[in-house]
C-alpha cells in the first residue's frame, strides 16, 4: 500500500484534506492524525472491519481496547450510556482535552472496539484536525497511538511514517504534538472514579473538579484496563533510570556500561549530571516537565536510530504531569 503523507494546518485544517481523509475513513481505510497528546491511528469506530485493520497494522493484542475520539458531548451519550453526573461534570470541564472517560457503552458500539468489555473509553481531542475529521465523518473515530504496539508513542508524523509506512492509507502531518504523553484514562463507573492510566491531565486538576479519586492497584488494573499489562513505550535500547541529580549513580552506571562495552547515551536535564557528559552521548532534555514530556518519546526514538544499547534517563518529580512521565519511564525501563 502506498501511504500518502499530507501536510495540514494545525490551526485551520484545509477542508480539501479533511474531506479526502474522511473519504478514506468512510471506505474503511486507516488515517493517522495529530492530537494535542500524540499521533493517533484513526478508523471509523462503527465499522468493525476497519477497526480490525487498526489492530493488525499496530500489531496490537486484541484484548487491548481502543479509545474512541469524539467531537461533541452528544457523541458521549450516543456511544456511552448511564453517564454519571460526575462524568458529565468532567466532560464539561475537560473536553476537549487530554482526559479519557471510561463509561458503560451503548448498543451501537462494535465489540472489537471495547475488547468485549461492557465499557468504552471516550475522549475529545483538543486539536482542530481530528475535530474536523470526526465532524466530516459524522462518527466517532478510534484513535490508539499511531505506532507499532510496544514502541514509544509517535509525537511527529515522521515517527508514524517510520512505524506504519505501507500499512495505512494516509498520514496527516500538522507538526510535533504539544503534550507528548497520552491522555489520562479515568474510569467513571467506580465510586470514586479510578485513574487507570496517568496522563496529560493531572490527578490534582481532576480532584479540583470532582473531589477525591483513586488510583487502582496494579493487580486490579490488569483486569480493568487490559492494555496496561503489555510492555509499552519502550525503545530497543535498555533504559536505566538515574535519580534526579544523583551524580554518584550516574558515574557508576557510565563506568559499568563502559566496562561492558555497551554503546551508552544519557538523557538528563540537571546541570550536575550534564557536567558528566563525555561528548556526544549526552542529550539535554528541557528542565520544565512540559518540555521534558514533549520531547521524551522523540529522543528515545532518535537514540534508537543511533544504535544506542543503553539509555540512562534522569527521573522527574512525581507531581502533576510528572506522574504520567514517571509512569512512561518505568514502563520503558521494564523488561516484560
Ligand atoms: P492507547 O490507545 O494505546 O493510548 O491505549 C488506550 C488505553 O485505554 C489502554 O491502556 C486501554 O487499556 C485503555 N482502555 C481503553 N478502553 C478501555 C475500557 N473500556 N476500560 C478500561 N480501559 C480502557
Ligand atoms: Mg498506545
């Protein structure tokens, strides 16, 4: 298959490109699109054949349900049911934005989308391109990250191309994504709601809107959000985490991997650790958590391409967006 690569405006998407992409989706084809979090791999959510192609293109296990992207609150009620008052408040407060709500699903949702669960994950992206696309199709669009399953999520159209060229019909390129980590997934069918995956909207912001929420214990999570079981966000290289500003730990790791003859690079942001740089193997990440998050997956992919065998990464403070970033760093460093 010849994958078409189309540059589109992120602020005012050209209608001609949106119509073209919507036509592909209507025929049951796959279109990758930008969002404010990462690039998504789109298919018509009500077409089971099209959704099956998403699982095939990504190599995604069939037990990992997909997030459906919507462009209006009405679609929340079309695709979901028994929407609680808390879920409605969350939708009013955070949609569009990087918060995915898990609710009971209505009868129009194909089983393949939800991997047989009685719930569905719904999100309204805060990006003009997918919003225009959903409106043009007049249907929800499934949108898992547009990468091969298990790889770092794509934050540029080039990342999508590297993973899925020849497997999908079209890539809409609107430049690098703003947030760089995926949405927060919140189960609103429990009381209080449960954070199944930390992401772009912090726990603190959710709690400001609706009061206390819970985070699920790992073991429970496996049952409730099957996707979190699989190894994720991982480059080919082995990822080793270095505590913030821990000079001794970084020195020790550099020494050890040099001794083992491993091609080692480091992603750091504090000046103490940067000083240990021995030339080109050190890459500086931004000191702000927003900047760190935005660039992380891109750096992981770049270092893979350079053939790094070991990537040492300085950890971040686990508050706000830092919770999601640490979740991704831990998953990237696990060998599962
Ligand atoms: P991705 O689309 O790759 O960003 O991953 C979507 C995430 O949402 C995975 O962790 C899924 O397990 C989770 N998810 C999707 N649908 C549901 C659902 N109905 N209930 C719980 N988790 C879900
Ligand atoms: Mg993903």
